[in-house]
């Protein structure tokens, strides 16, 4: 357990509580010293008081042993509960001020256009870790939003795609994605638009589906069947008798699905590590 030196009170206090919780003595620093039972008090009350006093001595010695010499001198005549109350008065005010300054720096942190994204994100991650040590832990979702909002306009396509797809990434993973995006943007020399390769494949399938069964006949000399269209004709799509291709349920279903895929592809953007430039 690291010794208390004045600037690490929150870490020291957290570790102290862990040790005392394991020893079932955490109550000593949370409850003031009880009054001594009267001489005619029940035996159970006397035993409880004695246990509290014994545990108080053990905890007090542990606390003094994990302080630097200056703090030991200031607290050697106090019991464990009094030590904690005094230390909180001294250091929690400092911790509150440090939390305020760190939070202000984090929320005002903005990346300058053209500066390295890695250094910027690492700086913000440092603020987030400092707040966590000061007892003010940010949720991953909020931390991610703060980082994305601090990016310049050149990263707008990245942020748009990231938010639209509700991607869950840790801060180190987000840092890696931003570095990759920055590298691809430098190679392309322009703002990058993230496009999913899977979406491209779907577009090709849609285009292919559109052309299925559509044959343009030029000229007026188009042969027409004599005697009208037979209801017992053979479908050239499913090769079953009883209907033509334009009325084929299988063909109509495929056309319906193709249109649905086309509509979904036109409005979906998904984050991919590989990036390409596009004006569309």
C-alpha cells in the first residue's frame, strides 16, 4: 500500500478501505468511538465495545504506518475515525478543485486542424484518467462523445458514420481508428468518406437485378405470338407452366427484394478501417 504523502489521498483512502473491508474492520473509520458501557451493562455490550476499541487500535496503527513522517506526527495522537475526518477536511477540498480544473480542461479541449490526432486523443484520455483517480469516473459513452466532438471539420464524415452505426469501442480502439482515418486522409489528400465494401457488393447485385429479364427491342418488326397469349404457356424464369415471366411469383419476389436492397444501400454508412474518396 502506497504511503500517504498529501497528493495521493484518494488513492490511499481507496486502498485503505479495501484492506479494512477484507479484515471486516471498515466500520472503525465510519463510526465514531462509542461510549463505554456502564459497569452493570450486559456482557454482549461490553464485548462489542472491547472489540471496537481493539479494532480501532489495529486500524490506527495501519493508517500511521502508511503515512509519511510529517503526517504521522500530525495524527499520532488521534484515533482512526478522527484521522479520517481530519484528512478529508484537508484533502477533499484540494481534490474538488483539481476535479473542477481537469473537467474544465477536458470539456474545452479542441483539436487544431492539421495537428496529429493521436497526440490530441492521448491528451484527452489523460484528463479522463485523472478524473477517475479523483473519484469522478466518466462513462465510456460520454468520454467517446467528448473526444468525437473535439475533432476538427475534416473528421466530420468519420464522426457521422461512427454515430449513425452506434459503434461501441474502447478509448484505445477509438484512438486506433482515428489514426487509421488520419493516415488515409493524408494519402488521399482530401476529406475521406467511409464506404463499406459490403455495401458496394450489394449495389452491384441491385444493378444486376435491375437488368434481369429486361430486353429492349429496336425497330417495328417485332414478332408477336399468333392467336393471343396462352394461359398454359411456360415461364422462362422458373420454367413452370401456367404463367408468363411477368406474372411469375418467383420473379416478382426477386424484383421486390432487389428494390428493398437498393433502398437500404442508399442510406447506410458503416465504419470500415479501409477508406476511399468519393464525391457521391
